[in-house]
C-alpha cells in the first residue's frame, strides 16, 4: 500500500505535465493527418530547432565540407598542386566577349569551350536576356515554391543575420514591406530538391555547351540600399561556377587559392544586368561586394562540372 501511495502522489504531482503530453499527442495526430499540417509542423519545428541551436553553436564553418576532406588547393603545403597555378599565372584580367543575348554560332561555341577547358575566366557581356526582371517577380516566384520553403540554406550571409533565422524569413519581410531597404542577403541552395526548384526560375545560358552541367547547388545575391565596402566570399565546391547578373551591377573579385596567390593576380570587375561570369572554382575563390545604395542587385549562380 505504501508503494501504491507513493506512485499515486507521483502521478498527482505530474498531472499537469501528463495532461499536456496527452493533449500534445492528440493535436500532433490531428495535424500530421493533413498535408498542410505536415508542412506547417515540419516548417515550425525546423525553424525552432535552427533558432534554438544557432544561439549556442555556429556550424557555418562546416557547411561545405565534403566528408571533412580538405580542398588541397587551400593547403599551401601541397607542393604537387603548384602545377595547377599554370592555369592562372599568365591571366591579368577576365576575357570579355559580347554575345548580344547569348545566341552564338559554332565558331564562338568552340572558342567558349576552349576557354572553359583551359580554366580561363570570362564574362559574356549581354550573355543573357534579363528584360522585365524585377525583385518583386523573383520574390513572388521564390516564396510560393513549396520545395524552396522546405530547406534551410547551406550558406547564409546578411546584415540582417542576427535578426532573422535565414534568407526565407528576410525575403518574406521584404515581400511584405516593399518600402524596406538597406539589406543584403547571400544564400546557397544545396539540398537536391531546393537546387532543382531554383533552376526552374531562371534560364540556362544558351552559349554553354551540352558538356557543361549546372546541376549541383546554386546560390543567389540580393541587395537593396546597402553600401557594402568589403567583399564577401561565397564558398564553392564544384569544378565550375557561373554567375548571371539579373538586376543591377555587382562588383566581383576572383582570387587564386593560397597555393597560387604569389603567382596569380586577383581579378576585379563589375557584372551588369545581362552579364554572365564563367570560371574554374578549382583555381579561383569567388568574392562579391554587396554595394547597392542607388540600385537593387539580383544575381544568381550555379555550381557545375564539365563532362
């Protein structure tokens, strides 16, 4: 009887907790039996976990690690990689070609393919048709995508970072308040489904041959009313990378990895709306400067490979 009495007192003292758990289980069972409920539950839980842990642990330095194997080009002690510096040692600036919309003949295709195969960075001026592109159209398309709403970005940089969980929350604020300015945001879609959905929002550059595959992760840069004075690095994990300037003008810098920094020059230039940058992510690091006091910036990039 004494044991039973102790058990009863324990249950009484925990009554409120037990009731709360039972109610929670009932609500959970109701929620997960609806498609919308599942999405709301996963979205809310994910944001709660991210917000909770991001206050204590910053996992950002691990975001692009592949099995925690170092990129040998970032290790100055890797003498065997000095041969790769041959690709950039004689390059003092990006090659610029005017494509007038991106349609090219076979001769130009062969020329472009030669640049890509030789790891020579180039900018296709007017390489993409970006007429009628606006930030509002982009936000409407992005924020209504169920696939894009379901994944947290691998990279996330913003002057709003202390105040928002990720790019989605910031973009929602911008969409809800068109007068909101003074922000920049850079993010990477690395989840397979998110990357695939993002590719549907933009046209692939027509001048790239079928041997160029842009099917890995992708990223974007948005900026409005922000006077950025320093460059931000976007970490890349692929063999090849592209950036398309959709709106405004984006200052870009390509820097050789440390093993080649003494032999290869840093390349600085500006992408304007319609320009496409193509370069080897094996040779160069990508840095961008979100400076958009007098204009908006929207640029999208893709990681890829060459067959």
